[in-house]
């Protein structure tokens, strides 16, 4: 059954208004829905609504609310990806796949080895495209939330944000002792909110890793093989979701 995302303010006491033109066209021309057909509408904040189509207009489709429930597709933990900005379209791939895996938010990070340089205009354009990719991936994977893609921050800002999380980890190719599973299975560590810090193509500088450790971020190994920046975040997130995410 198709899921449609709407703004929370479009959900009223007894009915829901669908006013996104792309969704309207999809409902009419692709799904070919008629009055009384059943759809699932999501507010993007974890609530799903079963509804029946009442009125189909060119600018607004009205649906009657039948049932409200918490989206079963959302994980029980809140995970943020801090991603060193990679070259080319790799960031788009990272956003798409981590959205499918259950990420809550994505924060692009400028590190010492980041090659990509963004000005104000290019940042705005990229953010719009990145958020669109998160939106489409959330629809495709039946998510109950649309992950937020934030404006890029620098390395120090990322560390400051990660201090507020229950657990923060940084996969590092030179780390040998820190095992991700051991940390995730440690009952002494609270794990409601988790941060994953991934470096760009060239990885982190040694002093960046040392700074992260000083701020309480755990360095972990992902095994003897060195993963690409577009693979490392997904692999880490998949393990976290398997172990504790639900």
C-alpha cells in the first residue's frame, strides 16, 4: 500500500489534506486511486494514518482518517551520521542507503582532508537535493520519519554536537582493540542516542582522532579491510541496527 508524506499541519481531527502536486499526480495518474480507496499517510514524525480517499481535486486530495498508529518501520534508537563530505555523488548514495537503514539525521562535516569546497549557493543547492534524496528514500523504504540533512559543520562543531549523545563512535583504520560489538553490548553504556563519525576519502588526521578520543568518542575497528567512506557509515549503521536498533 502506498505511503504518502504530508506536513503535520495537514492532518486534521477527522481528515487529511494532501496538497503536494507531485503526490497528487502520483495518486491520480500512477496509482489511479478512486474515492473510498485506502492509503497510508505519514506525518514524517513517526505517526502513520490509515485513510480512505474522500475527494480528489486537482490541487488537494482529501482523505478520511480511519486509524492512527505508530510507524512500525522506525527503529527504537536515534542515530546520527556525521559524514566527512566526499567527492562527486557519493554523498547522495550515503544519504539514500543510510535512510533505508534507519538513520535519524545526517550532518555533513568539513575535516582537514575534505577536498570538496562549498560556497553559500552550492551549499543551499546541495542541501535541497540531499533532503530530496532522503525524502524519496524514506518513502521507498516505508519509513515513518524523513531524516533531516543538516548544513555542513566543521570538525570542532561536530565534536561539540556529539558530546550531547549517549554514545559516539568513530571507525578508524588504525584502531585494533576497540570492537564495535563489545561497545554495543556493554550494559554500562546508554545507547538511546548514537553518533557515527565517518571521515572523507582520505580518512582522519591522527590529531583529529586524538581530539575525538579526548571528547569521549570511542574509536572502533571495522575489521582488517579498509572500507570506503561511502561504505563505512552504512556498515556501522547496519551493525548497530542489528544489535540494538530493532
